[in-house]
C-alpha cells in the first residue's frame, strides 16, 4: 500500500500527520511492554508520546480521531489505558500497597467524577436546546440565562480527563525517587480539582432551571415575525449539513437583500444556522416539523428552494404560497433537471439552456412553469475584455466532487487529476487549485488524488510574511464579528439575537475587497496556489484566471459569464460531437482528453489570444446559458418575485371571496 492510499485509509492529510499516527500507535504498543519489563524511563517517554500525539492528532487529523472512536477506541478509553498501565508499572516496581490502593481509588474516583460532570453537562445542554433559533430579530422580550463559562462548558471532557496529570506525574516522580509523598499530593490534586469542577457546574445547573418553556419561545418569535411581516422565504434543509453544504444558501443572501419584498430565511438544521453567512435578513431555524407548523408565516407569498430535500414537504404544505425551485447553480448534472422539481409551482433557471434541459425530461415539467431569471450572483465576475493578463498564464483547476453515486460522478480528479497537474507543472503557467468543498466525502480515491495535488502545488507555493498574515487575520476577525455568527448554543444564540444597528454593507464589502487585494498582492510572485477556505471566493479566483479547467458542473456555467476560454475534461474520451451533444456547456469549451495530449494546443489560446477559435462560440453560449445582459439578472429575478407574489395575493383574495359569490 503506497503512502497516498495509507493516508486516505487513516484519514490523515500528509506525511506529518502520518508520522504522528505512527508515533501515537508505537507509544500505546510500548506502554504494556515497558510496564511489564519494568522500565520507568522508557515507560515515561512512551507515556509522554501518547499524551502529546493524542492532542496533536485532535488538532491536525480529526478524521483519524473519529475513526478511532468508531472502533471504540475513544479518548476516555485511551486515558484509562494509560492509567492502568501506570498502575501496572508501579506494581512491577514494588510500590507499597497503600500507594497502589490509594492510586487505584483516586484514579477510579476521578473517572467517576468525570461521569458525574458529563451527566450534568448533558442535562444543562438539553435544557438549553430550544425549538427555534433566530438571527436579526429582537428576542429580548424573553429571559434566557447566560451560557455557562467556556472554561466549564466547552471541550469539558478533554479538560476533565487531563486532570489525571497531577496523579500520574506524582506517581512517576515517586517511583523515580523512592519517596511516596509526591504520589499522595498528586492524587489529592486530581481529586480536589475534579470535585471543584463538579461543584461549579452544579451551580450552573441550578441557573439553567429557569429556561423559558417551548410555547413562550415560539410565541415571542411569532410576535417578532408578525411585526416584520415577511413576504418571501428562502427555505433550506439538508440531512448532512456542514460548512461544505452551506454555499447553497450563502450564494443567495445578497440577492435576497436586494429584493423589493421583505425576505426571511428558514433553516431546518442547527448546523446550517451555524455556518450561515453574514446577512441582515431575519433568519429562523426550526429543526422540528411540529414547531415549523406553529410559526407565523401566513404573509409569505413566495418560497424559494435552493435544494431538493425530504424536509421540503414540511414547507410545501403551505398552500397559500407559491413554491419555486431556484437551485444552487445551473449545470448539466442530473440535479439541474430533476423530475422531483415537478412538485414546485415554478422552476427558475438562468437562461434558455435551463429551460431546454428540463424539456428533455419527458412529461416532467411544463414549459409555463419555467422562468428564466439569470444568475444575480455573477455580478462580481469581470469580463474577458476587462482582464489584464500577467506575464505568465494563470490556470484555474476547479474540479467537481465525486457525487452521491457513480452514476452522477463527473469529477476528473480520480481518472486524470494528478496527471493533469503534473503536465501543467511542465508548462510555464501558474496554477490555482480550488477543489469542490465536498471532495473526498464519498470516495477515498478522490480524497487521495486531492491530497496528492495539494502536495505537488504546495512545494511551489509562497509563505506569507508575518505582516501579511497579521493583516489578513485582522480582516478575517472583523468580518467574523460582522457576520452575526458565534459559538453559542441555542439559548445563547437566542439571547444574543438582535436587529442589526445600521447597514454595515459598505464596510463589509470594503473589508472583503481589501482582504482579496492583500491576499493576491502577497502572492504576486508565488507560482501556484491551493485554495481551500471560503476566502478567496470562487469568483475572485475567476477574475485572477486566464483559463479555467473544470468538469461538468455549475462552475463552468458561471465561468461562461467572463467570456474567458475554458476547458471541460472528457475523462471517458468520448468523441467530441457526442460529448458536446450531451453537455450544453461543452458548446464553447475546449475539450481535454484523459491523457491530456491536447493541453499544449489548448494553452495556445491563452498565450496567443488571436488563436482562440472558441471565442465566438462562448459569446453565443453565454446568452443561451445565462440569459441576456439587459435587463440585469437582479432586475429579472426581482421582477419574477414581484410577479409571483402578486399572483399569489390575487389567488388568495379570490379564494376568500369565492364563498361570498
């Protein structure tokens, strides 16, 4: 098994993490051997290695730690193993029975106190779970206790288990010196601090008993919604929500904020609330369907859905509203022409290509239900004519992920990604690598290829100066402060919910622009870039690139807005005519074969702009895929919302008047 495959199996990201795993495993294997020999200093070294590598792996390789937990090798069990091995060492070194018995009693009591603390923590956390969480609504009308101090509440298990250090260290010192006073002192410190922690948390448990009841929370949320009177709702649910999925909602926030109608965002999973981007729009997170049914949303005329999910049915039940599937990007994937979309009143697509894509699904969607609204998100993408190329061509490689099944797998990473990067490295180009955020979620092969590409490109990367890192971090901190997000639980989120003071949009945009300016300026001499964070944004990467190489995905459709040359990977080596017939966005693309033999010819279109035969096709394709430039996408989207809201209002009025006729 090669190193890449081993890293993928162990869920580590490189040689450093792999070395930590080896040291971690070797330390635990050595503990019983050195305890039975016995070897005090050898045991102490192995004991220290297991402690240090355990902590390092939690920070640097959380995937490996989760895999250990799945194998029932939890952190608590690992601490217990160290304790048992230490007592075995003391017994083999003929420590007095009183020291051994006291040590066993003290360390057993420590684990009992950890269990008691965990039970209290669980009870507090359960009481602080509320039926609704909100942002940008004033919830000061209900009294919610402050969250327990972070010292007692966050990462509590890690802190409590480490209270065994005084007992362990005291016993090791006692075994080394032959005097047993230090062992008893260590035992006392471990038990004393654990008891103090339990007592402190017990006080917090008393405070949390005055949490408001479910009905009181929902009533206050409804009072705030009644005052705000939302007319448009963006609804999102996803079974496995993480930061990686939230781009589906975050891409629509600025569009919502520019609507004529009052918007509200409705989320169904707590994790989605945590990763929501900055917005002034009121946000309501309602995990349970019963609680959602009690929310005051009677004034909502239009509901927008960026994704298809089972929980969408809980919102679709509102017959008075019009329900619209807006998706999270137009592409030639199955998700952009799904028959499930028939449940919605309308489907909004970017351009004619989206309409034709649905019409190819026989007997699925009527033509009247499809509305072309453009892609308002693409306003920041600069046109090819406004782009000033540098001395070295910049190639953006942005592959899609492996999909939920092999039938929907369009990624080039597995069959040709590493080879493509190796061939690009042989050319005089700069590479920006930005993988899909879900890359490697399903396929170990995709994860291994992604890691291999990162290693190839990082060798040529550039390290930021200390001043640059400090400035970028300063801007990030301020952006995070303005985002409205924090680490609090349900109750703390509700307690801190406020209607934002002032707009802040101008400062937000200025900070983001400055972050990108500093970031790219600091990398002006760097050869390659690996982009894994939310910043720089995908569209900023578009603006830096002279050429895109990607797969069948919405990234390509969005890049078409720039009119720059782009490449679609044809990993199956289908005939060009067949590939272009199957995928709309291939109409203006250069096609790259699996062996990448066409790469030098394709790069000529960037190095010699006059030798760019696909340029006329891209201009034609842009309007077909994204719609006309005038009126703007935002104007068309806003008009579509207004028109549908007016129709919804008119139909509701007819329904109310019908019994009187």
